[in-house]
């Protein structure tokens, strides 16, 4: 394994920081409501506000480091994450190592492990290996070259099994790619909406306590972003539907549903 903390370790720290962020956010609002007329309680709420800022910075910093380390691990032929970036396109092309022992717990091409099975393999890998062997600079350079050569063949298999490839094979390149992009925009809107609810709660409580409408500004900005992403997704889906109908030579009402099918079935 590479030197330093693994991508999985930074990801775990990012999740913990995110939990602290949400907890401090709700405690800050609760303390501010309970002691709106108490100067001491207001100072206590300010302390929680500082914790929110620190936890937010820690979450963003550790999340960025996790992504950076995940890419480095990928370039050197392994991963320590249960899931990977690029919408899982490259995940199965990499062997998964236990971040604490460095032992391989899932081979390249093997499906994602269920948590009980992963926990069992983690425990087995840590019986005789308490710490991983670290790469030297020379080892890292050699591993990067080997990983690049092996990964080219694996990526072709991964791309052929991706949802985008299945859509392209069934509905044509123009419609399939546009439908995949529309789904990405819809997913981004849903993820943004998940973070918009805490912002809305904090904005409403802050406005009611301080009589200051700028508390609602983050919620308003997130609402605009969610609306924009959703409209782009809807527009691209409608355009992809027309292109798919033209490609298959059917009317829009007779168009097959946007369901994922295997590449072999699509070609048949």
C-alpha cells in the first residue's frame, strides 16, 4: 500500500465530521431557541456555531483528501473503498485491500461485498497482518506502470457493463448518452435536496429568532440549484425520448421503458 492514511480512513473521518456538523447545527438552533432572551445561552449558541464551522471545514477537507487518495490508489492498482468514483464504473476493475492490514479482501472483478462478508474478511486479514507493507518510491512507480497496463482490458469490460453503455446499445448513441446525462442531473438534484433540508430548518429558526431574513439565503440558493438541475434533467429526458423514438422507428408512446438490460440482449 501507499504511505500515509488510506482513502477509506479519510472517508471515515469525513463521515464522522459530517455527523458532528449536523449534531452541532441542531444543538446550536436548540440552544438559541431555548435561551433567546438569555445572553449566556446566546454565547453558548455562538460556541456551537464555531463548532459547525470547524466541522464543516473538516468534512470538506477530509472528503477532498479521500477523493485525492482514492485516485492515487486507483493509479497504483488497488482501492481501500467499498465504493469508488466515476459512478462505480471502475470499481470492479480493482482489488480491494483492507485499509488496516493491506491484505486483499476482494479480487478484481468480484462483485461488491455485503457488509457481513466484508467484516468477516477484515477480521480474517487482521489475524496475522496488523499493519500493511508500504511501497517505496520505486515500488510505487513500478506499480503505477503495471496497473495502467492491466487496467486497460478491465476498463473495456467495465464500460460494456455500465448503465450508459446499456442505454447506448438499446436506444442509440445520441439518446443513450443524453438519457444517462439526464439521470446524472436528477441524481445531483436529489443529493442537493438532502442537504437543503437542514439549511431550511436552520434558516427558518434563525429568521424567527433574530428577525433577520439573510438566514434563509442558503436555503434559497439551494432551492434555485435544485430547481435548475431538475429542469435540466427533465428537458434532457424529453429530448432523449424523442431521439430514442426516431432511432427505433416507433412513436413516443410505444417506446420501451428506460430499463437497464445486458449488452448481449441489447445487441440481439
